[in-house]
C-alpha cells in the first residue's frame, strides 16, 4: 500500500505540502509542524518524515525527537507541541464523528457505521481532517471516492 492517497497526487511528487501520513504522525507524537517549517526541509528530510515509523510509544518519541531536532536546526527553536489524545476519533470505528457526517451530507451522502468500520485508522483520520471547518475541504469528496464510500 502506498503511504500517499490518490487525492494528494497533485502535490505528492514534490512534497510541497504536508502529506496526510505526516499529519497523522504529527497528531500521534504531538508536534505542531507548520508549513513554513516543512518548506525548509530538504526533499530527503521530507521523505524520511514520510517513511519513519511512528506507531509504538517508542517510535512516536523517536519521531518527535528527530522532528524537533530538525526544526530546531532549521529555525533555531523547536516547534510547538500539542496534547496527544489518548483515544483519538480515528481509532474509534464505532462512532462516526458528527463533522464527518455533516460534511458527507453536503454531498447528499450518508455514511453507514459498516462503511466507517471498514476504513483504516489513517483513512478515518483523513476524513476527519478533511471535514474540519478550518480546512480547505476540496479533497473530502475525492477521499470518499478513493475510499469507495460512494
């Protein structure tokens, strides 16, 4: 399986935007990476952040330490940190967040719990992020298509 989604294809080759897999890892390790930071990284550094594991508590800490050192090296100070949710919505396959249902309803789509349960945590994470009111949201519908929800 690719680490990138098809809906990210327009920017994934150059990695000029923070891909969903890295955003997922940021929420896992609690680092607030800004696009201005990301744009200071070399292509090789960006690729490391894409493929570096961040699943176990140890990997998450190593990812955080590596990323903070990288940001500090580039900017002179570490990035802000975010609280880490011990029970994030994307790990809950029994409850579809209201914001996701509301965004789907804008396209006259009603997601079923069965569909939600079949998604991987990273797919659920993507839909949650793409449904936020503060997000551009243009990739929400393509994500629904890619995840075979419509």
